[in-house]
C-alpha cells in the first residue's frame, strides 16, 4: 500500500539541546512521565497513522524513554541548526503521506483531543490547521502534502510559524489556550509543575 494511503503522519520534534534550560527538557517528568514520552503517547493515541520522532542532542537518553513505543526515529545530525532543520529532515522521511502534524515535546498541556481536532479540520477543509493561542498561530499544526516543499526549505531556527504567517489567510484556526504553556527556561520549569532531574528508564 502506498504511504499516502495511510493518511496522517505525526512528527514529534525532540532534537534540541535545551540550552536555555541547561538540561534536556524532553526528559523532565510530569506525573512521572518524561515530556517526550507524553508527546509521543498523545500522537500515538490520536488519529495519526504513523508517528515519527526527530532526535538529535541527547538522542540516546531520549530514545531510551520511548524505546518500547511503536515510532519511527529520525536522527537530525545538524540539530544545532535549530527547529527548521528538524522539520526538514523529518519531512524527508514522510513525503508520501497526505499530511503531517507537527508536535513539540514540551507543550505539556496539549492533549490527544486537540491533535484530533486539527486532523478533523484538515479532513473536512483540506487546508493547514493550526493552534490559536495568545494572539498567535503556532504548533501543533497540520500541513497538507502540498506544503511539504515549503517545510523542506525551512532553515535555522525558523520553524512552522514562518509558514503559518506566510499562508495565514488559508489557515484553519483551532483554539488551544493550553499550547501557550511550554518549558524553555528555569522560569518556565518552576511554573510548569514538572519534576527536574528525573531520567526515565523503560521497564523490561
């Protein structure tokens, strides 16, 4: 079966070094579960047909946290380049899918229901579906296949928001105030409710 018939690919971005925080935020835990694992589980429980995870810095530790899950890992050797590079290498692995849903590992309040609302909006209208919060459009965001070339031209730290601005008139806007909560620095960590310094090791 051609991959495009499988539908929607989820792309979890987890390649960054978390330089502003000083330790891998993907491995911070919330309710005992690492953030990257929470994001991947949400993607797996959603209407996505396949889930890809882009890893880079700290890749061995991050892969340990999700080693028992049915995902396709994608290694971004140029992770220092920024988010644009992670999107680019991820898209290169899934070019035949009808659409890609881009998900961040540290938006700790975004759940399965919102991911499904984005997918359902795409299925109904056939256009970009993005999260609306704090007077902006951002990820999680779903891009139909016809935008894959645009996504593969991203570079540096220019992520999906660049394209959401470029094609703003076409975007289906799905409210998601929960998406405003992420973890970038020590202040975010303090107010997030996450536990620091606990590294998850999968059970045998």
